[in-house]
C-alpha cells in the first residue's frame, strides 16, 4: 500500500467520525479503518478522498452487499 492510499483511508475514516459526531477515539478509528479496508480498494478510497465524498459508517456497511 502506498503512502497516499494509507493517508486516504485514514482521512476518510476521520471524516466519518467527524460527520457522525462521534467521539474521536483510537478504537472507533480502528473499526472504521477495518471497514474501509474490507469494502474499498485503494483506487476507490483515493477517489472518495479526493472528491471529498461524505460517508457514514452505515453507508460503508451497506457497501458490503454490492
């Protein structure tokens, strides 16, 4: 994984926490990162990051069915 990809995963996870108004905790960040790794490829997460797409954890879980 490239530095840009890992940064994109972390930034998107942080945006999700911020958007949902969740407490900024290392545990929740870890859960979100795992979900993003499972459901989004590196190219997809970079696109989400660069296009400033707002996700929430529910939308990310729904992606599992696609």
